[in-house]
C-alpha cells in the first residue's frame, strides 16, 4: 500500500510540472477474466488486475530524452510494482541514428517491441511464451538503430545487453536444480540484430518485414541461438485498423551439457474491421521440438472480437483452444474464454508502424 501511495503522490506532483517541463505521463490498465471450458483448462476463473503501468517520458535537454516505466502485475493475488523500462535516448548526435542506454524490452521481433496492452490480441502466442516469456524479453544494455541512406526504407537494429535478464516473468525463474537465473552473472553478454524493411503501398496501407538474430549464454552454461522473421501488413483509415495480417516465425537452438535441442514455432494473426469500431480476428499457433523423439507438436487457435470505444479504450472477448499431439493422438488440451478490458489515461507515447 505504501508503494502505491508513493507512486500516486509522485504522479500528482510531477503532473503539476508537466506543462512547464515537457513531461508526459501515461497510465495503462489491463484487466482480464478467464473462464475454463474443458476440465483440464488452466483458466484462473477470476477477474485479474493483470497490470497497471505508469510511463513518464520527456526531453532531458536538447540532446537526450528519458523514459521511465513502472508496472504492477498480479501474482498469486497480490500486486507489486516493478521497473519495466528505464533508459536514456538520443536521436540527434549521430545522423540517421537512434540509440538508447538503460533497461528496456529488446528490439527484436514484433510483439517484443510493444507493451502487452498494445498487442492486437490478449495472450502471447505459444512460440513467444515458450521462447521469450508471457510478456517480453528484456535486459539492461545499449541498443542502436540506423536508418540506411537508401531510397527504400531499411532499418538496422543492433543490441548488446548484460545478459543477466531475459524472460520478463512475474516470479523468479528456477531450474530443476534450484538455480535462480536472475541472480547470477551470464557467461557473456546477450547480443542481437534486427534488419527490417518498410514498404508503403498508399497513404493508409503499409508492410514491414524484419529478420532477427539473437545469441545468449546464461550463468549455467546453457547457450541459445534465436533466428526469426516477423511480418506485418496493415491498412489504417483515420484511427481505425481496417485490416491486419501479422506473423512471426522463430527457430531456437539450445545447448547445455553437450545436449542440443532445436525448436520451430510460428503464429499467424488476421483481423478485419466490422461494423463501427469493431473487429473480428483469428490467430493460429504452432510449436514443434525438431530434435524430440516423441513427435509432439503444440497447436493453438484463437477467435476474438474487439470493440474499440476509442484509441484509449477497448474491450476484447476471445475463445482459445490449445492442444498437443503425440503420434497422432491428442495428449493435452486447454480451452478457455477470456474477457479483456484495456484503457489508457494521459498522453500515450506514439508508436512506430
């Protein structure tokens, strides 16, 4: 309670100086109710205050901008604030370049570059949740973006981070031996690259494609190599996305104690606007262990309806069915219905395409 009151007082105090100092404040709320449909469902069957996020962003001086983001997540019935992002950013020192230093979500893929309340769907696809986390991969370090001096729009992202963090989970990650991965130093820094291309078809329609690579090695010697492609085709008329086609394909190679594992996963999401301020969407998920002898494959299908009251509030209903197949037999399944409510207060930062 003391932490929450302190944050409210800080928000109130800083808002008085917002007009004079250029400080912008954004608050985003994400509420979720899950209802299990089959007996083996993992649905929590309660209204969950999934997250409340406060973001402060402003110019520091004529060279640098600053971003501070803190969020409260529901974990086992309690809410605790934690640092999401804290970084300093510059867009003027090096021509056609942007770099930031601090703690941030890694600039790879599609979903990882956006906070969860800004996603086009409620929960992370199977491949993203298994490879990264239920929300995102993040760490502390430096990230550099360079817009190539070509007629076509190409962007290069390079990142180098400490490597002690990665999966943004809301509890500590311990392996079977009881090691806490968040408390020990990585063998070498995490490093990643994303090369993307943006194509504008008209004033309303555009397409972005990205190629991604990431390599990391944790404190216990597990080495991982990620390679992926992300894709987005979007048509936006005014403040409404009339058509969305989004996909990511990821490959992960893991090696620990001379044992190598290879996995391949993907998702495909398509959404059309219907009626006024409403949209219907469907997402297909896939994940397979390429080195496994049990031939198990995980699948998922989600159907959803989203009502956008405005760009600052939305209500989304979803039904998702996930199942695993083992030698042509279904070995597990999870079917649930979800109701999500998201709203934003204040001045939300502008998003890239």
